[in-house]
C-alpha cells in the first residue's frame, strides 16, 4: 500500500486511462521523472499511435486491468465521461485502498472522485493548464506550464496531505503547481476555456477574413501582432487596449461592420459583442472617455437593430 502522507511520492507504477492528448503526454512525463507506466488504455487509431510513440513498450489493456496494476491511476478522459468512468471502475473492483487516483479534467475537482475516497484511495485533480497536440513536443510544453491541483480534505487547502502528493508529482515533471479550491473549479475552468478556446476561434476566423481579402499567408501578419497583443494584455491589462474601439473611431467601426456584413455576415454578431465589451472595459480603465464610450455603444446598438 502506498503511504499517501509522504511529501514526495516513491517510484510509482502508473496506469494511464486513456492515451489521449493529455494522458499520453502526462504519462510520458511521469516516466521521465522516474515512475513506471505499467499499462495504458487506447481504442482509437490516434490514441493507439500516441501510446506507441509516447509510451513505447507499455501494454495496451482494458481500463479496469490498467487500474488494477497501478499505484497511481491517471484518468485522462473528457469531462463528461469522467463520472461514468469512475462509477464503472468502482463497480469492477479494480480500484483499491492506498492508490492515488488523479484525473486531468479542468471542469471537475475531487467531488467527482467521492466514491474513490470512500474506498480509501487518495483522490486528486491535476489539470495541466496547456493545450496539447498529443505529440512529443508537448513534453516541453508540459514542463513549462502550470497544473491546477485540487486535493482531498475538509479544509480544502494546501495543508491537506493530498496537496503535498499532488505538488510533488507536479514538481517532479517540471511544471508549476497551483492550488485551486474545489468551489473555484467551475469559474477557474470557464475563465481558461474562454481565454484559450475562444482565442483559437477568433484567430482562425481572422485568418479566414484575411484570406478572403486576398492576403497570402495571413499567419505572417497575425503571428507577431497577436503575440504582442497577448504579451501587452498580460503585462498591462486593459490599458494595453488599442484600435478603433479604444480610440472611439466611429467611422472606422462603421466601415468594419459594413464590410463584414457584405463579406462575412456570420462574423458580425461576434464582432459587435466583442467591440461592445472592449468599449466597456476601455471606459472602466480610463482609456476611452465616457462620451466616446456612449457613442460607440450607440453605434453598436444601432447596428443591432
């Protein structure tokens, strides 16, 4: 049985369920840190490829068999799949007291692992704050990112034994541990998804618009611009805002809405909503005067009618 009160986990037998983009990379990182990945599960062609590339020589087995072999069980499955998977593994009897059972979901804390805690295993939520491709280059990304940890315990604080185990595992792979209280998980995950996932939608939409304008290799334009904008936003917050909304340039905004309405009308609603939110934040930060902010809002409301 594993002593889950120790500060630094011993060399653990790791079982990965499943070899998705996150599971395969995290399993490979734990192997690099000196743990042993004893088995993984994989069904799709992509997950089988990832298992072969990132976890070479590791047996591919059904989830219950993977879990039964492991000291550290890593459940790397989609958010909506996790509750059913946990219940199913409990029903098979493959989980046992003394195991460390960690999931990688951002949306869930440890409440989803309540059944695991009841049988005497240590539940952990270890969420890598990073986007993955499921390839070897992700190992470097994982070592440079934060991992949100939610641990067991009544106080739900970094003094819990689970925090010490989770922190040690994260530090071992070179990542930065960040404690996330159970109650904060929904807002924490909403913020990350809003920033990262919607950013991809926004950027790829901009690539499409530039292509429609006849610009070759639009990524060359957007890469430096958007990288600088992200850096400025993280350094200076709302005071980094520039562009026609922050300046209150009504004629430019009207021209944008007109051309988008002609060429890409499906983009107009999101442009209008983001412009309105930008104007409000610029006003609150003192970047955009009250009068100009009201004029921008009136224009956007007019376009909405």
